[in-house]
């Protein structure tokens, strides 16, 4: 951890409010020539360079960047680390894709050596794409979660993860039992939850792969550990929804299955939520549950178009998710680009300032971590990313035509990817530098 006070000078932009709640200009702060000051892993000053320099010591260590933008680290509210090795698998929709690609790959995570190898690669990919916090699926194997947390702890990353619970409608080699899943989850919670910057999420894969008995144990865990997260999937695919209603004919809706077993609370995050009724949206809002918007995955699997305005009208919290490996990129920048297109297909606009909010402060609010992360406010943890506005020849040329901040942000989101990420800082320490392509050199 950096105890010495350090400063970073560049253009700086970060979200301070949801654009739907305030005037657009009041939803962000922008310093064309700004300085961010960090000490003891936290932000201690931010503002226009001349003003910050006047109130800081004359011997302040300042690192200056040209053609760069500093913003808060990206927050991925739904991603599967065991699916890293099967990203870009061709030709299926959700249920067949799970059977043909996902389950065979996840079988390999019984081996902690393999799990360790993938966890390192996964975390390297996150940092090289500017993602500093993520809500992460493991596998049914307890070992896969232990290994993931061990690697995240080494890097001091704020990560949330959990062991998958799955006791039916899956291969025998990937199923647990209600009791074994409960006991494994309990052990992992007591070992990892709130350890440093780590948190635990109770993680039933989705309703079809858990019996009523297992869903009851999920509700039991949430009662016993009220500050843990609950992470699962909801209403991603129409055939999936039909299957859920066949399996639970006594319930009114897909969401009602989870609600019946006590799985909706303020730290519940449901991935996708594409095909939701007004009643389901209202219930999510009432319980302060959140939805992870996963545009690249929704397009790749042909699942449908996410209805952001509808969810926001009901007051549902929404964050951005890559959903690797159905999602096709670890890059939140590319994910923002696909989100824009999904809105366009519905004759809706997604402003670049709103996209930045969803990828940073909106994600932090969805995870109830906005008191710690999500923007560059004084007192927040110093997770931030340095973006190169001239990362490619095309981007450099296009930026020369951009005249406003909004236009520059839109170019970053439309043309940006991992090449755009120049540096990533975790709790004030450099975790990635594009000049060192082997990011493992920065991790002990």
C-alpha cells in the first residue's frame, strides 16, 4: 500500500450522481487539467491542477500524463471466472450453451492447480482492462473459490465471489447437495467474507439447477449472514423462463421463485433481467435488489434486449456486467459500446455520461459499496484507471475532431478496448502498466 502521498496529473472525469436524478452537468465532475492525490490507499485531494498544487506541499510527487484521462476503476457486476477458457464458443443459445460448453469446462476446476492458473489469468485480464472490482461466479467446487480469493487477496482487489450451488439438472460431476452446499458455503463465508477487501456471495446458479431444498438453504444462509451477497441469474432467456415455471408451477413468476425462499434483499444481484414484468420490477425495487446489465452476452446468446428505462422507472438499481464467457470481452469499454447499441435497437438513447455512471458509481451502488468505491471523491479507496485517448491511430485522429467532453467519452466507449487502458491502480498501487505487457511482473 502506498503510504507516501502521490499525485497524478491528467484530464480527470468521474461520476458523482445518476444523470436520471440530476441535470446532466451535475452528474459528473471534469477537470481538463486535473490532479488526483493519493495517500494510504485513499484519495485525499482532487481538482483543477493549479488549485490542488496551491494547497498541497511543494515537494508533492506528481506524475504527469499527456493525452490521458483518469477515471474511477470499472466495476463488473456479473462475470464467471471459470468460463475464461471458453469465451467465444460458437453457435448456441443459453441452455444448449451451458450443456455443451460451460459444464464440461467447469468440471476442470476440481483441480486446484488448474483453478489457480485460470484465476491468475482472469485477474490479469480484469486489471489490464481497467476493472478493479467484480462480482464473480466460481464453480460448484469449494477449491475454485478458495483459489480465487487467495489470488485476489494477493493483489488487494475488492472482489466478491462465491461457490456455485447446483443440486439438479446438471451433470453428476458438477452437482452438490443441499447440505454439502450449505456447509461449503458456510465455511467459505467464515473464511473469506469481509477479509481485507473481499466479500462473499451465496451463489445458486439459477432456479432450474436448485431444488426447493437447496433454495431453502440459500435463504437460511442469508438469514444467518445478513451482510453477504446473493448472486444468481434471472429471466435471461424465454425458454429458461418457461422451464422455471414448469419446475415451480406453484409460483407466479421466475422472480417469485427466488422471493418465496427469501433470496431478495439489498445485496442480491440478479444477472440479465431481460424479460421482466412490471410486477417483478416493482418487487426488485421494493427489496432493493439489483440487476446486472450484460449487453455483450445478451447479444452473443441472442437472449433479448435489456429494458433499462423500464427498470429505472421502477427504481431498480442497475450495474454493468461483462458476463464472460458468454460475454465476448473483459473490456467494460466494449461493453458500454454494446449497451449503446442495445438501446438504439429500442429507439432509446444511452448518453456516454450515463454509460460511465453504470460502469462505475452505478455498479458501486448496485453492490452497496458506493461509500468505498465508484468515483474519485475524497475519502474513497484509490481504485482508478488511466485511459489513453490516443491508443490507436484511428482514435487519435477521431479525438482531434472531438470538441466536447461528451464526444470524447463517446469515442472512448465506441472505439476503446484493452489497448485504451494505459495503467490501472488498485488501492493506490499500480496493478497494470501497458508498457509492461506481462502484468504478472507487477504482482508478487
